[in-house]
């Protein structure tokens, strides 16, 4: 019989288990590649990824960021009341905008005919060598401004929450698109063998968009965000049932793996590879996840710096959790510390979600609560990463779906105007570390904060810049689906070079 015929007639099981040309070789390639003992060529990478979808992969060029901690403040913080002061707006408080400025504008709730400009009662001061102006609500973050790059000229296509969240998290307002964290793990893989490459932490009420904000979309499910809980087991069903030993569990996982690999050999569905990897990762997480959330090894000084154990002494309205009785001060601070610990353990992308910053009313009181909750631990995280030598390779982002209007919200039923509506035309976001140029203030809005005066940055531009920091060219990071090569930046996006160190 011809050798080719002999090879073709081998059973799938013998092929998969053969150390010469099957899964054994692929596993060996993966281990050698991760340890730097095998050339990083395409063949080796493909072999490694057949075993583990999150195996390391080469970037397109030298990367600056190896990990990302992404704060997502659902609802949209008011840039006018935090970091884009507008003295002229205060002068014009109570005045209407010209009809020409609002004629073709859609608002979520504002009634155009009676809408009036609303000034800001906050006190602003310049901080750091860069002279960034911050509100008195952010005294701790004010000490970090020279490590932060600020973009004051963000804009988006979406003016309502869920489409805006999809746009900012996934690059498109359409359902089913992969999130930023999924794209980055798809492009680079993860250095962690015992934790997911993409982890999601939440506090407060949870985002209105739910899991659609951290989905893998049409990418294999290995790249989706894994939600960790704030109480009990970090991941549901992680602990073994009573009577199931670790040895029994290992044998069970191995048997399921064999069955799944045989099925993959028959039909070639990449989702089966994700299933195999998920079983094996869950087995490793049974030891790694409890160790991760055990903060006993952290010093008291570190815990105090982040605010772990802080008591929530007042109700927070929209930002305080269900009924205002959830201690989001402690959960948010703990999540910030856990994010640093995850970076140290090789997790590629960590999302920290908090809701809500959707202040249609009671702006001063509720924004004060949210800032008191977030200001200390976020600043502590930046300083902690810097002190440990991790900030240069860890990108810290502060994102939301849009900003807030310079107009007060006058919707029917409100006795007084105390909040601001959704504003997609001009808002502020920021990032620190990971190759960003600290102390940069990029872009400018007009004198009342209505529109962009200089250097507009679209959401797709932001995503292109993030991918550049991770060593990836956004036009080349693609995935073929339904006959088309999709990418995070869709058909747009340009890198904002001025933000790069």
C-alpha cells in the first residue's frame, strides 16, 4: 500500500494522539513557543492554536501594551462637570441655543422649545506639569494627570445607551460584533494558562447592555469575556461537587477532551476547540481563581490605598446598586486591586463595569457619589502599577458611550432642571500607560462644550489607536465571517499618532 494511503486510512484517534504528527506535536509546539524555545513562525503559531485558541501569537510590530484594564462607566459621566470646564457656559446659564444649532439634532429626552443652557457649579483647578484642569470631585486623580493622556474631542454616531455601548465596546452599534477585549485576545492570545485571557468585573447596578458589551460575537467563544462575581465563587460551578476528587476530575476532563477532539477531527468546527480549551481552563481555574481573590498577601497599606473595606456611608441613587444598599465603594475598590493582580498573572484584558452615570437629574449629588467611589481606587491603581513597573506595559482606559449636554434636561415631569441629557457630539475620555504619552491634552471643544473645535476623534479612531499600542495594525486584524473580512474598526478608523509616546 502506498504510504499516502496508509496515512489516510489511519483512524482519527491515532492521528490525534500520535506524538509524531498529531495533538502531541501541537501541544509540544505550544509549550516550546510560549517558553521562547521555538521560532515564532506561522506554522508553529497555527499548531499551537489548534490546541489552545489563546496561545500566544506575534503582533504585527513591536507592542507597547501587553495588558489592558478598561474602566467602563455606563451611562456617560458629565465631561462638563469633571474635566472640560466651560466658563462661557456659566456666563450663558439659562439662555437658549440658537435654533440653527438644534434644528436637526435628536435628543433622548430634552424638549427643544424650552431647553436652556445649564452652567456648572464645580470648582476647577490646573494640576501637574501638563496643567490639566479637573473638577474638585477628583482630588486623587488630580495627582496622576501627568501619567494620563486626555482626549477632549471624542464623538460617536450613537445617542442612546445600548447602541452607544455596543459602538464603544465593539466598534459597531450592530449586535453580534466582537468586543475590544475579544479582538485583542484573538490577535495576541493570552500569557495566562490558569485564568481567562479576558475577564469582566462589575459593581453597581450592572450595564444596561449586559453581556453584549463583552461578547466574542462571530469569533470563537474562547475570546469572550468571562464574568467574575463579587460574592461567593468567582465563577459559578467552579468548585467540585462533594465526593469528586481532583484525580477523578482530571480523568473526566481528559475523557471529554478525547471525545471532543474526535468530533473535531470529523467536522472541523473551531467552536469544538473552544469547548476543549474551556474545559481545561476551568480545571486550572479551580486552583487559580481562589488564589486570585484571596487578598491576604496584600499589605494593609495597599488595601488602604485602594480603599478595600471602605464603607458606603450614603445612598448613591443610580450608582449605588439595587436600592442603594450594595456597598459599591468596597466592590469597586476590590475590583481595581483584583485587576492589578490579574495583570500580574498574565490576563490580557480586564473590563471593570460600573453603572450608572446616567444623570438626567440629581447630577451634583449623584456624580459626587460616583466620583467619591471611583476617584481613590482608580488613582491608586495607576500609582500601584507605576510603582511595580507595570504601567508602561499596562494600558488603563476610562470609557463610556458618550457625554452630557451643556443644555439642562427639561423633560416633562421634572419639577426642576438638575441633570443633563445624552451628548454624542463632543465628550472626554482618557487613558494611561501602555505606550500613551502621559500629560497629553488632545482635542478641544467649543466655548460651551456643544461641538468639537479642534482634532475630532471618532470611536473607530480610538480603537485603531488602542490596537496600535498592542502592536496590531487595525486594517490587518480581520476575521472572515459570512464572506467578508470583518475588523474592530469596521471600514473606518485612523491612529491618533499624537497620543503615542
